[in-house]
């Protein structure tokens, strides 16, 4: 049986960021969803200080694809070696490496080398698919890395929490059935849900913004935003990412998680946001600063999260109250 031809691509780009900064972004894979547009979620399965195994989900060409990465981190050399498998294409492994070399004090040369016996399942179709995939990944990394000196003011992370005295299954059911939200949540006017496989949802929500603000549509009314959601019922988690968030956001990812204890549970909605610089004035007005955007985005997302949490709490606690009332009545 003839061996498969090996395809290999190596590309290098100049990046206006120090080599150690670029390496830090490459090494910190769980933060990729808020820095790199295609990534929805990255989960670290194991890590021994040098080697790690990651599960990664990406959204490309309207589809969610998962893969397993085995990586070796080489911080002294600013290099990451990897092997990537796509479960949908057994035996189709992409091997390669990222490396960053200093090019002056605050610049670097970043190289991505990829090799595979076939076109990778997550690369564009055609004979130049691997080359296009390599070029695209380098371009997205460069865009993120060149914000390095402003990331502290552009990144925002926060969470909302609510105590629930009811079954975790009912809370999860409410959060999962996003198609019912327009009838229940004041900030949601409509929704459509596509679930190509169980637990992987592509959702479009029409959200009302009270006529103004970062979530408003161009006419000041409802705006439809696409969100990818990964649902893990046994872990009590739903991870989400907006694919094209409204200005002034350039990235928005997060997670709903259920934390049970002896008497109930705490429901947490965590948000991770990256603000854009160019859209600030267009979205918030002349002279707008990142601090203004941080405040407005925090207020809006926090308010919407609390509304959803309150409805989830009501959904879970109402049957418990009815059950307690029924038992009380039977004793009289």
C-alpha cells in the first residue's frame, strides 16, 4: 500500500511584540477564546509543567470542530511543539511548531510550521488548504499580540452569582433550552437554535437594548447576535462565545456553571471580554475611553446575566415550593 505524501508548510511573519509576549500567548491556551477569533473553548486535560494535552473547539465556516492537541512547551526557546488530532478524521494528525525569535527589543519573528499526510480536516479545502490555514493562524496571532501593551485596559473579566435552593437539573434545563428565552427574558426578543450534534448549539439571539447602547441594532431596536454554545450536562457547564459581538467588543466568551453543595447550589455566569480600540468612539461617542466601555459593557452584560439567573432560580425553586406547600397541606 503506497505511503501518503507528506505535506509541509512553513511561514514567518514580523510581529510588533516582544518574543516572550508572543510565546506567553501561545502557551496560555485556555485564554485563546478571548484572543483568537476561531476558538470557542480550550480545556487543559493534563499538564506536567512541560507537556500538556488540550481539547480545543473551533468555529470555522459555520461549523464547530473539536480536536485534541498534545503540546510540549519550551519557554527558554520561545517554542511550542504540537500534534493535533481531529476525532472526525482518525489518523489525520497535524504536527508542527510555533516559535518566536527576537527581532529587536519590541518586535519578533514568529514562525508556524505544520506538516500532515493529508489536508487537515479543519483547513480550507483545495490544494493550498494547509498553506491558507497556516497563514490565517499567523495573521490572527499577530493581530492579538500587537495589542500586548494595551491588553490590561482592553481585557475585562467578571462574573455574576446567584444562590438557588432547587435541583441543579432544573437550572441546567432552563439554561439549555435557549429557544424558550424570548418568552421569559425581557432582553431577548427572538431566538433560533441549530444543534448539529447533541450539546453543540449555534444560537442567534435577537436582543433588545432599550433603544441605545452597545447591544442595539442600527435602528436602535433589536439586534441579532450569533453565539456558539458547548453544553456539558454531566459537569453542569455551558460554555459560550459570540462569533461577532457588537461594538465596542471584539471578543466575548464565557461560561454558565452550576456549583452544588449540601443544601442547594450556586449558579455562576462568567464573562471574558476583549474591547476593540477603533470601535470605541463609533459605539460610545467622541472622546470615549476604554474605561467608559468597560463600565458600560460590565453594566449591560451584568444586568442581562442577573435577569437570566433570576429566571433560572424561579424555574428551579417553584416546583420545590409547590411540593413543600402540598406536604404542609396534607398534614393539616
